[in-house]
């Protein structure tokens, strides 16, 4: 185990958190705790934004030094600000001990970091099976080789990468700052992003709870549990079905199997057949991950690395929600400076969550009490205050103001993200989802049921009887809609939207957790109506996959606040008997017991029979593919980014004239291993380039590569010249696709590496021609 590297990264995270602390304190000065738990994502965002923009000029050690200097300079300015001293005096007067609270957040980070390091240390390999680790490691190696952003695409030589790579850029930055090779940085960064997410959830939930003088530590720890360890209800449901009487067990299993991706036998299977994978595939045609699954699976993927910054955006929205209307300058800085800048970087980290930051901004203004129009125009705000509008009109105008502010902020964020979006987000459009593809009620409840139960109990507990009657009418209307329009999601998220909105319009003690509840409900409902049409996945698979990742962290924080508050608060409720403390505690126990079995089973299976721990992501190559490993090491030792020619990692041959058996699928070892593990770009690599570039541009290259390997010599020379090929790789995948490969009829092609598995040829462009 590489304990020296672990210590080095922990020290770096500590330094970054220390530099981010004054910045977070100024950004979140209106929040209780002034940004506890948010210092590290704040520092990472500043570092990442600076490196990203300067990196387009040059991505060198000087760039990293400049980014660290910018972060340190901003931290110094924030720490010396007069308002910062005033805020600290107010905290001390209120009995708040900032140092103790920041140390508690640091402890949460270290525990989460250690947990994920232990998970990765027994399974560190970037295996291509069961995920997209070849993509993630290839991006990391490409960044390690490049001297200017954006990096070259390792699967589409000569073109910049067309994938969101901001998280990988941060990983490469941290690796350079610590002098860590990518093969170790991969797993250390995974642990760091996980710990940053869990700590941000702890800090944000604590701030929301402390707003109403509730147990903020309990709320923070509960949020850390829901975000970092909890799972959906699939595992607990299988245990429950197994405990039913035999006749009833078969009937229930049949009902569940008819409305989910599971077979009846799978539902009835006991713990002996447990797999960590099963719980992430519930709704047919979709992927339903939750954070623990993602980090157990071990992809260094955008939808995971973007979650800490999504919570940072939620914290900015909370700061705006809390800032008094009179403090117009701060409100405008948050809405039109902080959120757009963060969103511009988030587009590069995880484009799918880019719009969500503006959705959170909209809801913070829409559900808040302060006048949203004042952020745009004080004149319009004064005009609204002077007129006597009826409640319905006033509510619509309030919403229009929130939408206008979010629209302006979105336009500013879009301008900052435009250079990246133009190059990486083409070929996509939004389409209506066919009714036949919508999720069933059992499937939705298996995925979201624990959160929905907590939120319904919490919101009903805070609505008085007279306030519940009107929303109940809307709920009945939603039930009719669900039955007539085949829209089961209306029954799941409709009550949360209605009761949440109603609670925010009363004097009942609800806060920003309700904004997060409404935000998550809106996202769940949205993907049942529309989806992003793209080539990267069938129908709405990617849309649900990437959206549900956001829903989980937003709802995890909200549940961390809501569940302890529901148990402890003896307020008025509309449901008889829910005042009793034991019933409240019983709900909390049931929710925890229903969401924790997966973690226990998955982690115990993960560590069972573990080998000697290591964080080296590519050690498996030497062990499982020793002959190819030596050839890959040769390519990895090449300087810069020469162009490689290797067999395309397609799941089938592109031309109708090809009648040979298809090579291994994309999720296998032969998915461009030389390019993926070294960052040296190949002319046509992984088949996912279809989703990034379009089908025809990719297949054009595939046909060209086929021509280069199969001849005649004139075509081989033409392809090598057209794409500026420097090296040709002939290994098992090439022989399986093309048979025996020979370049004896082409001059300027010289073997420079050869063993039983692989031959590597170097191309001398000056000598290249037909022999």
C-alpha cells in the first residue's frame, strides 16, 4: 500500500481546504456556520476554473503555479475583508466556535477518504469490463501528455476531446501538485471526490438545520449517511419478499418482475445471489445508480465528480435564499457572478448538471420570501410593492421574477461555457418520451421510495389541516392524471411538489430543505416527460442515469435535515397520531434499516478474500496480459502525443462486405488498450466516439483503418499519410479482425518492438511509399 502518497494527498487536501475556508466564509456569510464543509469544493472550483482557462494558453507547471497563486490571493483578500472580521465577531458573540466546527468537517472528510481508499485498495484496476474506466484513465493519461487544453482525443487522433473532462483535469492538476503518476492518482482522486461530496453534504445539511436552531450535527451526519452509504430499496425488498409466506411470495415477485427489469427468479433469489450490480438496474431501459454503487464500481466518471460542485451550487442558492432583500449587492453577486462562474466550469466537469444549477437558483428565489425582481430591477420591485395584486397574480409575478433572474444568470453561464459546449455538446436534442417508455409505480418506489416516505411525513407534519385541504384537491387531480395519462410519476413526486410549495407559502417552520425536495421532485418528473436524444445510449438511458445521480445527492441532503427534524419536532400535523415520539422514531428506524443492507452486503463482499492492497490502477495489465503489457509500456514511454494506428474498438464491422465474426465488444480488453492506457491517440478507438462525433465521421475512420491494415499498399500509404500516423500496433485484436498483417509491400514501415503478442511499427514519413 502506497501510504506515502496517501499522506501527500491528505496534506494537499488540507492545504486546499485551508485556502478555501476564507473564500467559503465570504461566499456563505449569510449561512449558519459560514460554509463549514464547503471550503474544499470552493477551493477546487477556483483551482479548476483557473487551470481550465489558463490551460488554453499553456498547460504547464507554470499554469498550475499561477492557479495556486490565484487561489491564495483570493483567500488572502477574503480573509482580510472588513466584513469577514465583523462576521467572526458576531459568531463569537453567539457562542459559535468556528475552529471546532471546521475540525469536525475535516474529520468527516478523513473518515470518508479512508473508507473509499480501503475500497479502492482491494480493487484498484481500471478494468474495461462493467464500466468506462478505459475512458476515464485514457482522459487522465491524455491530460498528462498534453501541453495545451483541450487535450487530444485518445480515440480520435488529431481532434480535441469531445467529452466533459473538467473532473479529470482537476485530477491531473492534483496529481501534478503532488508528483503522483496517473496510475495512482486515479484511485486517490476517486477517494478525494467521494470525501469532498460527503463532507459537502454534511456541511450543507448542517447549515440548513441550524437555520431553525435544530440539531445541525445530527442533520449533517444523517445527510452524510444518505449521500455516502444509503441505497435504494431493492436489497431490502428482496429480503422482505424472501420472508413472506410461499404463495404470497410468488405473487408479489411476479408483480414486481412485471414492472421492473428483474425476472421472477431474480426477485425470489436469496442473499446467496447478491450482487452489488443488481440494485442499479431497476427501471427498464435505464440506469438507476446511487453514490455508493458508483464509487464501488470505481469509474472516475463525470456524473460522480460533478456532485460536489452541484452541492456547492445548492449552497450558493441557499445563500441567496437567506440573504435579506435589502442586501441587494450580495444578492446580485451571488446570482450573476458566483453561480454563472461555477456553472461555466460545471459544464466542463459534468454537462448534465449544468442546467440544474440555474434550476436551484430559480427555486431559491421562487420559494423564498424576498422579492426576486429587485435582483434585476429595483424599479420593478417598487412598482410591485406599491400595487395591490390578488394572491394568484402576485404569485405568478413572483415566479416570473425568479425565472427572469435565472434566465439572465443562465445566459451568463452559457456564455462562459459556450466554447466547450460548441465543441462537445453537438448532435443532441430534446424529445418527448413515449408513454410506453415511462416508469411504473413499483419501479419508481423501489428507486425513490425511502426519500418519498421521509418527505411526505415531514411536509404533512408541517402543514396545518386548513393548509392541507387545498393541496389534497391538487393531489386528487394528479391521481386522475396518473391513471388517464399513464403517468405513475405524478403519484410519486406530485405530492412532494404540491405540499412542498404549499409549505413554503405558509408560516410553518420549513426552510431550504424544501427547496431541495422540490428540485429533486422536479427532476424525477421531468425525465418521465422528455429525454435528451443522443447516440451515446438507447432512448433515455443516459438521461435518467445522469439525472438520477443529481436527484440522489439533493434528496440525500434534504433527508438528512428532514428526518431528524421530523423525529424531534412536536408540531401540528394533519394525520392523527403522528405526534407520538415512538412512531416518529419508528419511521426513522425503518428508513435507515431499509437503506443500509446494501452497504453491509456490498462492502463485505467487496473485502471478502481481498488481495494485498495497492492503489496502482494498471498493475493488472502485467499480471493478466504480460506480453501486451510490455508493448503498452513501450508506447507509454513515447514522448508527446504521436499518432497510433490500431484496430477500432467496434462491436461489429461497419461495412456490409465484412462477414467475419465480430471482435470483442467495446467493454472488453481489446477496447483500444494501447491508446486507453497510455493517452497516445489512435486513429479510431472506442465505439462510443459515435456518441461524441456522430456515426458517419467515426465509421469513415473505421473504414480507413480497415483499409490501412488490409491493403493494397497504395491505400495503406494513403491512410498513414492522411492521419499522420507515427506508429502501427499489431496485436491480438488486429489479428482477430484482419488475420495476419504484413507491411512488406510498404516502405518506411519498420518494426521497433516485437514479441509473441504484439509488433509495433514506426512510420518514417520521409521514406513512406509503395515498396
